[in-house]
C-alpha cells in the first residue's frame, strides 16, 4: 500500500534517517546524563533566579529520597498541580528517580474535576501551589480516596521569597508540609530506583472533550523514543540552546518540552502565566532564547503585542507551534516578525508522547501542513467509516500512527484502549480521531478533528478549512466554527461562526461586521459551508493549554444571529 512505501522519506532533510536507534534507558537516566555532563550550565531561569543542572539533580535526588522515606513504591503516582515553576522540574525528576509515575493536574480544573483525576489516577501524593489550597483543595480533600500526603509550595520559593509554611500540618487528616521542608525530610540520598523501558513513566490525562478525561499511559520507552526522534530531526546542539515555552507542564506537550530540554541540556526560561505578554517579552529580552514553543493562540496574542514585535529575533532558530491549527496567513504575518522559515508546525497528541509529524528544519515547509512523519514512525490515512481501508493520497480520512512513541493504553479503560489501539498487519496503530490528508510529497494536513467535523445536508464541513479562510478577512482577530443541532433535521447541523474582532474592527458595530462577513462568506464558500449564525465575543474561550474551547462554543447564546 502507498503509505507503507513511506512517500515522506523523499522530503526528509539529508541528514535525517528513516529509522533511528532508541536508547534502552529510563527518562531519568537520559536526564541525569546531561546533568553530569553539563553540571554547571543553567537548567532553568525563573524570575531572576537560575538553577544549574547540578543543583536541579541534587534537589531532585532529595525529593526522590523523601518520597521513598514516605513509603512510596515504584509505580506509585504523584500528581503535580502547579504552573511552570522550578518546583515542577525538581518534582518530575525526583518522582522518576524514585521509580514513581508523574501525573499532571491542571491548576485550572474545578474542585470536582480535581477529585475525579486524583481518585482515577490513584495518586498517593499531591504537590500543589499554596494559592490553590483554600479554594480548590481543602473544600474537597475529604473526598480524596488515595492521596496520603499534600506538599505545598509557593510561587517564589525558588525566586528569593519563600512562602510561609502551611497554616496547618493536616488536611482532612492527611499530612501537609511545605515543599522546602519536604526536601529536608530525607536523612540521606538513596540510590535511584532502576526502571525498565516498558515501565510506566507518565500518566497524562486527555482533555475529556468526548467524555470523562482518560489517563494515557506513557512508558519510559515512549518518552525516550520521542525525545530521540525530535532531537535527531532538529539536529539540536546539546548544551547550547535556550528555550522559552508557553506550554504548561501539566499538559503532555509542555511536559515533553520540559524533559526534552533537560535531556538536551537546554536552558528553560519558565513562564508561569503565558497570558502575561509583558513578562514573556521581558524574559525574552533578558535570556535571548534560541527556540520558542507555543500554541497558535499565544503566538497570535504576541503578534498583536507591539513590544513583542520590536524584539530582536536574530538568535531565534525556530518557533515550534502545535496543539491546534495555525492559520496560513497568520504564519506569514508571524514570520514577517521573527524571520522567514522559522515557524515549524508539529502534530501529535497526548497518546503519542506527543509528536508524530514535524515540518522539516531546513527543507520545504508547506503552508498549512503539519509536516512529515518522524523517523521510526508509520502513518496511514484510512476510511472514516471502516477505520481500516487506506484512502488514496490527497483524500481525507482518519490519521492513524504506529511507532515507539505510541502509548501503552488508557489507565483502567480496557474498552477505550481497544477502540484507540488496533492491530493492522501485525502492528499496533493509534486511531487518532483526526481527519487529514497526505500529499504526494508525504506532507500531512490535518483537516479537522473527527468530532469537530460538521455535517450539513449530508455534506462534510471541515471547520479548520473554513476558519482558515475567514482569517483572511481583516475584521477577524480569532474565530472558531462549530456545528449546532438542527431541530428541523436531526441528521444535519447548523453552522455557527464565533468571532473575536481584530483591533482594527474593535469599535465597529457587530451588525456591520456581520454584514461584511456574510458577504465574504457568500463569495468564498459553497452554500452549505456558509455560517447561519454569527456570534461576537470579547475573547474566544481557550482550554487550559490554549486550544480553542469548542465544547463551550457549541452552546447558542442569546443575541447571536
């Protein structure tokens, strides 16, 4: 079959191999090797404070020893309920050195969601921020079924302003102590727990857009493989890079960037609040990153922020973008600021550690494409109905992937695992739920999420295609297309466009902008793709990682027309 011939290989950069060797080691092993080799180099910068790789390794060793003295065993889960601060890096490496499993817990979750994820993951220890305890943890702590201890840290604990110790040493009967005190709990630094490549490393929860969040079980081999694939692809210089990332570490993309940077001996410029654009500009100016990594929505916000546009981007090698489609016109606008050819779109998901495809570092970057499958990765596009028949190049279908970065399965969800991981021709394939196409050069284009595809009178409307064209209109700052139930036709949907107006149109009445957009749509789209409802909002709602929250937008609001 055509996809098994790997048509993408002809588009690889010359130095990139089709298959690579995956080190047989744990994530902790890979990171500690860099900590030893580059001990004196900065591992992270945070609000004027720097930790070297040696300091990070020492603190992580203490964290690991303290976990083991609390009785945690290899394979036990520790939940991290924190923004991007040095404590996250210390805890991640410490948890892995103790042989335990990292599970990210978004600070933006509401208390009921926190209870669900902690109980579902069977987390034994929770590490949280002091500012979150009273509002989100204490009110529901009695409902935690497995959490035995709570470790509390302050935002500035490693930035020269230590937080006060918790007002109580108990929380619903569980011990509660400060992060810094916990680091002093261990009487000695114990040896690291040896973990095998197939052992569980991360338990990262999906967004739960189609039901309760599911824990994707990612092994040490999954993560080491994806780190190796990306490092080989990008030809990074170990010990010479600096990365500024707005991806939160509780999300798999942010966690991957964090551990990859540690394994590559790359200094991380930590951003606790990616919506604080002035802070990003300040940190950029001070530390001069060579790499950036963000979701498109953050790049768009930065693009509209004049101080960002005035920065010197000469040292920036590339800006990675992922987790959502990036409108082609906006890529061109961003590259006019940061430099031509520097935007590298990627595609993947939590269940694939996360990367599956990446645009070439040096070769052709096709507008709108998420690039080529990584080395040691197989990709097929299959029929949306039967999930098996391969469709021709250029035809849309479901993207399925096979490779060493594909998860072990969903935590305690055998049925969901069987639905996502299916055997084809003797290999296990991840059915991603993304709809895409591949062109003759092997470049992949993600057309839509299967669940975001809109059906109108039997015709398919791919939301990302329509959104991309609406971005050409000067009134559109951000937009999202969703389908609503059609009460007159149960087998068809109503197309709704939600618009956040651009700065140039901010003061233009909604009715005038709507009239312009309707005229534009009639000239641009087939009738079934033209939105029937237009809704204007101050800000497009985003998920915790910065994706457009279409789940919220599918509710028709009063006043939308």
